[in-house]
């Protein structure tokens, strides 16, 4: 009978979650219809695309640095509302804070899950 070692087995749902979060971050300004702040829209598109590409690369071949970069991208998205001046109002700030922290959380989870340096 085969045993499943949850600590060392590769779980790809983390990477798919990162891809979905990246898409959500990139499309968030249009979803919540807050496209008047151009720097915020450009930031969302670029950050979402980077997170999505990092998650896709991690899906193909796990590397620790990809998760670290994905964590940094998630933190960047979470603090972006305060950097780009849309942290005071609107639902885009909630969208980015929540999805950014979710990306960072999934990255930390995957880093802890794959504790070995590859």
C-alpha cells in the first residue's frame, strides 16, 4: 500500500492558486471599475502578470527563489494601495490587500511545505 507523505509530496494546487491570484490582481481594476488611477492600473497589470508567470514557472519546476519572489510580489500588491494613493477609498484597495496577502500566504505555505533547498 502506497503511503502519502504530505510534508514532502509536491502539491500543485498552490501554483494554480498563484496563477488565479495573478489573474485576479491584473484584472482587479476592471472588475471593480476603478481605472481612473493610471499608476495603480499599470501596477496591477504588471504585478499580476509577474505573479502569474512566477507561479507558472514554479508549477513546471519548483525552485525556492520563485516562491520568495512570489512572496515579495504578494507583499508589494498588498502595500500598493498606500504607495500609489488609492488606499483611502474604493474597493480596489481591499481587492489588492486581500489578494496580495493571499499570494504571500500561499508562498509561505509552499516554502514551509518544501523545506529543502532545491
